[in-house]
């Protein structure tokens, strides 16, 4: 019910906050394709950050889209982000 309310709010107001909440809620209920959709919308509307790239990369990996994950995560790595979080993300996923 909450997800449907947020979707209706999003139809009237493309708020980055609401779109981010939708992505997180959909991830929480394992609706990965829709979580990917809203994560991409959030990036289109509010810009990409390392955190958003890592979240989207994780979603792509969970959705068995490793090529898309690499495309979104490679720029993060190339900026010098060699964080444990990034490496764990990549190591957790069977390819």
C-alpha cells in the first residue's frame, strides 16, 4: 500500500526523496527490476554519486546483469575508490 502511495506521489512530483524511498522499498521486497528503474530515475533527476552508483551496481548484480553492473561501477573504481564496500559488493556476487 505504501509503495502505491509513493508511486502516486511520484506521478505528480518527481521528488528525489520519494524516488529514493521507492527504490529502497522495492529492493526491500525483492522487486529488483522496479528498484533498478527507480534508481535510474533518481540518477537522471538528481545526478549520480558514488553511493547511488554502488546501489545501482548491486541491483544489477542481483538481477544477473553483470555487464550493466560493471559499466556503472567501473567509474567509481577509477576515481580511486578502493573501499571495502565496493570490493565486498563485487565478491558477494556469483557470476
